C-alpha cells in the first residue's frame, strides 16, 4: 500500500511521516510539501492508495482539486486532517469524495485506525500493475535505435495497448519525425518546466498523437531547452507515465549523462542497438561494460543486431562470442522499405506490411504483450490432462 501525505507545513509533514513509519511500517510512504495547487499533480504522479491531505480545511471553494482526484482516481482514498472546520465544510468534503476527516494534529492512534479501515476495504480490489519502461539506446549513431523504438511503439499500440514514447535525446532528438510530419507544439522541455503541476491531462496535452492510443513526447527543440531537463524531472515524469500507459518506450541518447542514467535506472528493459561491423561492436562492448558496473541484471539487457545479413562479414556467433551475450535479437536489413517509411514519416507496418523488417518488429512486440487465454482452452486442457 502506498501512502502519500501532502501538507503546506514542513513540520506537520515530518510529524505525520514519523507516525506513519511507526504505525504503518512496511508501507511505501511519500511526503510532499505543498497546498491545494499541488494536490492534483502529486496524486497523479504518485498514484497512492491513500492520500492524506493536511492543513487545507479552510475554504470550501478550494475543494475542486480534491474532487478531481476522487473522480478520476477512484482507487485513491482521500483522508483529510482538519483542526477546525465548519459543518458546512465537512459536508462539502464528503460530497467531494473524501473518505474520512480526522482531527488535527493527527495522533498515532487515529492514523493507524484510519489506515487499517482503508486497508480492509481495499483488500478485495487488485491494483493495476504499472506500465513497463522499454529503453532503446544506439551503441553508435545510426544503429537504428530510434527507428526501432518508434516502430515497436506502433506495433504495441496496434495490439491495443496504450503507448507513450518519450524522446530523451536531449540534443538532437528526432523520434517524432519517424511517425509524423508536423512540428510538435510541446516537448520534453515544456513538460520539465511545468513539472510542479504535471498531471495526466497536462502530459496527454503535451504529446504528438500518432494513433488514438500512441502519443510521443518530443525532444527539446534546441540545446538551450535541453539544459532545462534535469534528473529529478525524470522521476516525476516516468512515475506519471507508468501509472497511465501500459508501455513507456524511451529513446535515449548515447551520452551517458545524469538524465540518461536516471532513465536507464528506471527502465525495466534496455535494448542496445548495434550493427555487425567492428566500430559498432567496440562501442557495444563499452556500453555493456558500463551496464555491468552499474549493476544492471543481465536479464534487463536485450541486445538487438539491426540490419543483420546472414552473408555478412561478421556472423551472429561472432557477436555473441565477442560480447559474451547469447540470445540476441536480429532485425534484417531492408534499405529501400525502411528509407521509404522514414522519409514519409510513416510506420513501416503501414508502408510495407509483410516486409521482413516489419515482421521482425511484430515478432519483437509479440512476447511483450500479454496474450488472452485461448478461446478453446477447455479442449486443450482436457487433451493435456489425457
Ligand atoms: N533494418 C534496417 N534496414 C535498413 N535501414 C535501416 C534499418 N534500420 C534503420 N535503418 C536506417 O538507418 C537510419 C538511422 O536510423 P536511426 O534510427 O536514426 O539510428 P539511431 O537512432 O541509432 O542513431 C534510418 O534513417 C534508416 O534509414
Ligand atoms: Mg536516434
């Protein structure tokens, strides 16, 4: 269970935090300093099971953000801590969907009892699992990382999943151009600048929508804007992203700076993309060495050899031996079809369906998407048992 406490007072935040750590040990507890203006963003970035709102019980007019949270995130139970409130306020708070109003300053006992009541009510419901973060990184420029990231996103969306692609190539990001031909109105730097009030609707409004369930957050427009994106923005943005999208595909730059490392840390899988010539292999080796020194598990890394040709100078076995990694994914070379897709800003699945590259991307997506139970399951089960 995740509990978030929001209060304009750092002191009461500290006290409530200390009580919760004692009385609700084992829970994930986050403390956020701020008032009603910050409430919606905190709720949407953190997606808590319990949101404790302290010191905001004066004005009935101010209950708007609270009502928004209870309507749009019914899994989040809101508890208010109030020192003096009018009966009118109490009625309006309940109308706004607040589950409990407790006296402030809070006591250990009242907090423990409220959390226990909510835990008992929530016990039956299962929380929605967070989305998966899939990171693509080029071992060397021109590997095909952006092409594969954008087109895999398309394939996952075509399978009915909600997909967000974030272009973290802060200096020369170009992901949008692979699927779209217009200039984005908003980008990652705008989102970083507004991170204090970032919520699901602001994020959605900042995307270039390439399909109803596939949005792209474009890279900053110039290096000046790029400097506005800081590692702490990554946490807020990815937290919100996984709470709202089933797949979060990230295209990251090759420069391993603080932002890139923060993104890679948060990724569930990292797909380094290379080709089978020596300069790519050398840089792939360096990248894998860095990943090992960062303590990334071997299962987190999924090497992709792009533009693979069986008759090439270096074979897949050479790559496996040199890099010490088995189980490498390959995507064939198909210059004309890929160039046509890229030049038109259209997914390859649309331009050249059935092309070997399009099929390889389908195969890439397929195991990532949970498969529904087979319709004829009972017969299969019967045969298996026999
Ligand atoms: N499988 C492929 N077959 C042929 N050409 C490809 C393939 N994948 C990528 N390309 C070409 O390589 C170019 C560079 O790809 P890009 O995704 O921008 O690389 P990166 O992001 O790694 O720098 C693309 O514009 C595309 O034309
Ligand atoms: Mg790229």
